[in-house]
């Protein structure tokens, strides 16, 4: 298709996305350069920032995401990506504030709560992590990742009964979920 229409924006974007998935960043970047030559293209710019993050260029990606969010302040995925950049360069306060904005924009996206909890788990702030997991489960009660992580956190604190309750809820909502996947099954036998 691109041989017939070498500047087809949809085709170039799709090809850049495929190259990104295949971790062929040089080829993806060439497609994006062709897209961005035509002017401002938010989709292409966002994909380019994702490439930067995957290549470990978190500082420059954060600056570009900040500019992107000035034009697209309601883009919760961009807020999430910016928070990931902040976490990666040790700016945890900015990451927390950015994820809170993403939650305001999209309160039913469990990934934002999970990222907050994960960040605080890494900082050994278990109570704060638990607070965000519970807040997320209020917004998205059936999310398996939030529930699993809450159960793991409770288990690590020695609260086996609470962990069992969370695990039972997981089992109720997802009866075919492999207990080995959770790593919790043998704790309750």
C-alpha cells in the first residue's frame, strides 16, 4: 500500500506502530519523521515519545510530554506516560501528582491506581500503596491486578485473613484464573 501511496498518513502510522511492537525503533522513527514532516500530528508525536521512553530517554520524553499535555490536557494516557518518565528519573512527587490528574480525567482506569501503588511499594511505603490499591478497587471493583496486588501486600504484612478475602473475591470474579499465576494458592491450603 505504501509503495502506491508513500505519504499515506494512516499507513505510515500503522507501519511505525508495527515496527515499535517489533522493537525496530530505527525503522519506526523513519516512518514517524515522514509523518511529522507534514506538520503537527499528535498521534505521531505521542508514538515518538513512546519510542523515546522505550529507548530509555526519559528526561527528553518528559519534556516533550509536558509540551504535548499543554495542547492535550485531558489525555489521561499522556499523563500516565509522563508519570512513568518522572518515576524513571526519580521525580516521585511529580509522578504522584501527574497520576492523580490522570485519575481525575479517567477515574475508572485501574492502571493509574496500580502505578501509584507500585511506585509506593518500591519506596517501601506500604500504607500509601495499600491506600491507592483500595481506592482503585472502589473505582474498579473487579480489576484483577489491583486485587491481586492488594492480596500480596496484605500477605506481606502478615494479614493472611484479609489476603484470603481478597483472593476469594478474585476467585469469585475470575474462577478460571490460575492460582499459580497469582502465587497465592499455596498460602491458603
